[in-house]
C-alpha cells in the first residue's frame, strides 16, 4: 500500500512512538487515548488496534493481523528483504530486476492453486526448490528458472544472516541447463551496422534514418577495447591516458590500458565533441574534475543509461532488418562486440586473456571463439 501525504506531528501521541514509522492506516485517538483503524467496506467503521502503551512493534503486528498478513509466508520474507537497507543500497537496475523476480514469486501458481508467495518459507526445502526449477525449465524457460532461483538464494542468504531461518534451502539447488547463445558478429555485418549508425548520426535528429550521434562510437569502443556496453557508457575523461584508454571492467575482470589507434582515437574524440556541443547548447556547467565528466551523454546532456543505450541499439536493429542489411540470424547484441574483439585479438590464448582482462582461462571458452591453426598429424619431424 502506498502512502499519501506525510502526517503532521501530533503532540498528543506517546513520546516512545516514532510518528514517521507508523503503519499505514493506523491512527491515534487523543480523546480516548487508543490506536484505531478504519474499515471502508461495506461501510466506514472504526476498529481498535491497541492501547496507548503499545510499542511500535505491537502496532505493526496488530495491523498485519487485521490485514491478514502472514509473517510466515515467502511473500512476507521477500517483502522484508526489499524493505531492507541492503536492497536500498543496490543499483537501480538491480533493484528493478529483483522487483520482477518478486512479482514472479507473488503470481507463480502451483498445482494446488496456491501461489509461491503464500507458502511457509520456513518449511520449504531443497527438494521443493529443485522440483520448482525443473518445472519452470520444463516449460521451455530455463533462464527464467535460474534467475528466480538465484534471487531466492540471495533472499534466503539475507534471511539466514538475520535469524529468520537456520539454513538456506535454495543453496543446494542445481540450476537448469540454459541454451548457450554465444553469438559472434560477422565482420562484414558488424562493419555495415556501424557504418549505418555513423551515417545516421550525420542526419538531423528525429528524422528518417537518423541515429543517436554516440551509437557508432560506442560500438567501436566496445569492440576495440573489448568492453561491455555498461562499461563503455560509464567511461569518463579520466580514463583517457597518454598511453591509451584505461578500462573499467566489471565482474572481477582485471583492468588494462588499451593502446590508442587512429580508429579508437576517432571514436573517443567524436564522443567528446558531441558531449561538449550538447553542454554548450544547454548551458550545462562543466565539471572541474575529469572523473566527473562522462564520455557518453544523452540528448539532455546527462550521462546515458544502459537501458537508453539498449533501446537505441534495438531501434537500429529494426531498421537494419527492414532495409535487409542483415538477416535475423546475423543479429548480435552490444555484448557480442566484446566477444568479437577478444576473438580478433592477435596472439595466442594468453595474449587474448590479457587483453580481455579475464582472471580465469575458463572464461576464454566463452569469449574466444577463434580456431587455432595446428599442424596435421604426422607432419612433425620425428627424431629416431
């Protein structure tokens, strides 16, 4: 339930009650000195909630009982996690993803007609969650099953550390096998798409065939520096060194410096010119510190978001398909540009791993799709 306007401070409320944290729908009667709530249906009526000496926890428990809130349900547990400071400290994109998973918990219907959220979280075990994974994966959505299990594993880990449950029943669940989508962009298709984005950037904004001026440069930098899309849009002027571009890799990968090339310098300078032009036009104050000046900005002059970049990429995809520039099977995402960059890196496997920043060699099986050239059997000189 959403809150309305903030309550005005009531001097008659007992001092031990923090008025900012009162449960929604709980009111104070100064004359009778009791806490009450109001039921609207079928007609308005009052109901006493607690006496004047009630604690804040008593008020919340009483209101939950009146609303039929089950403090033992899985839905209640995930709500506690979403109201915690741990959840509030996450990035906006992560919170949005977890909100989608909570919605699945609330709506997922089981065989008996009940929802997953209504079950007693303390009585669920590993066998139950494994069957749930198998059921969702069996419906043709293994990725959905794995995302849900990772989310519930996180919620239960949070709950264990705070004494809600003694152990994490999701921890031993085996994830479903997902279909691997390791797309490797074809060089000619990739070049044609970047060229389309560049030509579209030269047209007036919001006209037919136009593209955001930053899109082609972001794609080039993602390929040349072997970066994810989110890593490109979070670059700042501080990452430009004399020797090259200092990366800002995620997920535990090591940073490195990608040496300047004419192509990399062209893309970098184009983004700087576009950003400076936007700032001059809008009268945006220029931050003094280089780390506060983003490389990629949107039309409003602020740093572009990952979702904004993804939307622009999807729009050029639709246009490329409509103009028969590529086939649906040839399509690739921004993240696949990193895979193409790692694969195209000159040298042996160790050189590619150093260029990509991956700490483990196993990750190279995901990003390096090049085929080594080896001598034919028996062609090596045999010494008697």
